[in-house]
C-alpha cells in the first residue's frame, strides 16, 4: 500500500521572506498534522518519506513521534519533481507513506492512473489530504482540521 499525503497548510508564501523550503506549518496545519494520527490509526506503516521542505517533514512529525519512526527525506519529492516522485513510489517494495507537494501529488496520482490504478480523473488535493492507494483500491481522506 502507498499512503500519499499532501503537506498540511503552511504559512502563506506572500507573508514568508525566507527560503520557501523553510516555510513552517500554520496553526491550522499543525492541527491537520495531528489529525493524521486518527486518519492513519489502522494503517501499518514502517517507512515515512518526505520532501525535504520543513512543511512536509512537520506534517509527518506527530505520526513519526507516536510510532517511534524516523522521517527520511528525498529530493525526489521536491516541488517540480513529480516524475521522480512517481518513480520513488513505483520502486517501493514495502508499504510506504509519502508526504509531498500539490504538483508532485498530482503527478503521482496521474501516473498511477495511467498505469491502471483506480485513481479518479479529478482527485481531491486539499492541503493535509491523504490517499490510501493500491492496485485494487483508492481511498481519499480530507484533512481533519
């Protein structure tokens, strides 16, 4: 199973003067990240992989802490690297949880649909959203906060 997460809500780009990769989660985003504990309570995951962006790593921090897991980062999940993100997902041998950006989420979902996975044509993609994906099924969970 692949669990695909779009990072939780971050501070707005307009109000952020630092590097975009260092933009943190907003208060709502922190609540969305905590909400993933409920969404994924029944999911068995051994591997957490995130874009290096702070907002992606912070989205997974509560889950990593609760399950005593380390969040690995991959440049293949950076904004603008959708094909690399798709390859990372397709190369996974075990269950994998991925947190990345809107454009990469879209590229992964589109690529999996082209390969025959049951992905809807216009999937939801709100910040903090979660998809549980397999070759047989696709379940979508909106953010809880």
